[in-house]
C-alpha cells in the first residue's frame, strides 16, 4: 500500500544526523538534487496493511559509476553498490545452533 508522505530513501549523514540532504529518493516537490557519484543514500521499501501493521527495511547504498556494454552516446551512468550486508531473511538451517526461542 502506498503511504502519502513517505519517501523511498534519503541521504545519510554523520553525528546522528541520519536524514541528511540534499539528496533523497522521494516524489516530494522541491527534491531537485540529482544523485552524484560518491553519495550514500538509504533504500527503504515499505509495506503497510491498513489498520494493522507496517514494516520498512532500510539498507544503505553507495552511488557509483557503472560500466555498460553500450555507452549510449558517451554518457556515463550511475548505479548502486550495497553497503549493508545484514541478513534480513535467512534459513534457520544455516545457523550454528538451533534457535528454539524463535519458535512460538
């Protein structure tokens, strides 16, 4: 479900200034800053069930130049490199010890 007012990502700062611009990934008017090589942004897909619950998973991405098979007129393109490598969903069989406390 789409939630008005929620962006998909934002710039990341230091010293606990988590939402640091000027870059963001949002439909909001006034967001005119293009992503540039070297920027770090969050990627925050979310799902919300009406009158029930919502979840957002936040990962960090580095904006970097990518090499493509075709140059399309010599224009360089940007892509993302994952910076967050925390398993969000995993198979219990991969754990060293069974996690009986996770079963309810």
